[in-house]
C-alpha cells in the first residue's frame, strides 16, 4: 500500500499525521481486514475438535428448518399464443 502521509512536528517532536481521505480509508480498511483475520484465526483455534454442521443441520438444531407449505398453492401455467 502506497501512502503519502505528512508528519507535522510540534516543539520538535513528530506529533500529527496528515493524509488524504483516500489514503486514510485504505489504511482503515486494511486495519479492519487484519482485525477480521485475527478474529477468524482465534475462532478456528477455539473450535478445533468441535463438530461441524451444514447450514440445513444448523437450521434444524436451532428450530429454523424450512417448513413445508401447509396449503398447496395452485400451479400457474401460461398459455401459448396462437
């Protein structure tokens, strides 16, 4: 990532950084991505040895399984012209 920050000194010490909004947003996005990767790695580490579930299995375990319609819907057919 190519950033071009300007460092401002106060009383001879580097105190402030000025950068374009585009550079700031890129830097923030990269920091958020790095945080997501750390969280994912921690989650994988804590889940080692635990069972995996498919989406359908997870829905069923949580009581969110898709329910079959109670009333059959009429089938819509199109007429061919002519």
